C-alpha cells in the first residue's frame, strides 16, 4: 500500500506558503492505519524496546499502537 497516497495535502495552511500534511485521511482507513503501524513497528521488533515515547499529537496517535505491537509500554 502506498501510504503517501493516503495523506491529504492542504496548501497554504495555516498560512500562505505552508503545505500541511493531513494524516486524518490515512488514519480513517483501516488498511492504511494498520499498514502505518506495521511499517513503524517492524524495524524494531525483537530489539528489546521497553517503552515508546509519543511526542505531541501524532506521536500520541501512532505511538500507543506501535508500543502495543512491540510489547512495550507507552509514555505520552
């Protein structure tokens, strides 16, 4: 699955010249969300990671399921 194609581009938001990447379109797709978590977690499987730290809003959304997949704790 091409994850980039699942992300909406919003030009000139929040101000002219900024291109905002809206991941809500990716998150609302069950297949896209699952593929994202898989892609983020797979490189770290079996590495003995004890905790995943999720920084700010996207980290809160994606960090918890990645931590679960790795069998680790989650620190928001």
